């Protein structure tokens, strides 16, 4: 179990197009520490790789995906939610 996890999401879309993902986290009472960045990181490192406890990214190895015909795979948010509950992160 991670105490007080820093959950960030990385979305390669314009700011106004990732509203659905952000709203999913709000609806499920999961606070996001950052979106596409770690807001405090510049105070302790110059590394460009954002630091957090949990990375949720459709390109990450092991991320649960949904594959629909003729579409790019996308995050299976229900499975992510179950995992976060199982590991007592939420």
C-alpha cells in the first residue's frame, strides 16, 4: 500500500480534449497530483521525467487497455479503478 500516493496522468492531447479523463478522477474521488507534469518537481530536480508514485498512461507497459475495432487502444478505466481499490490507493 502506498500512503498518500501522488497520482498523475499523462495525456497527449490538447488541454480542452482531456476533460473526460480528469472528470473520471473527480467523479471517483481520486485526487490528481498533476496532469502531464509534477507541479513541485522543479524545486528539487532538473530532471524532465516527472516523478510520481503511480503512472497511468496508455503507452505504459502493463496498462490495461480496451481495443475496439479500427480505433487506437485506450485505458480501461474500470480496471484501473479496481486495481487502485485492490491496492488500497483509493
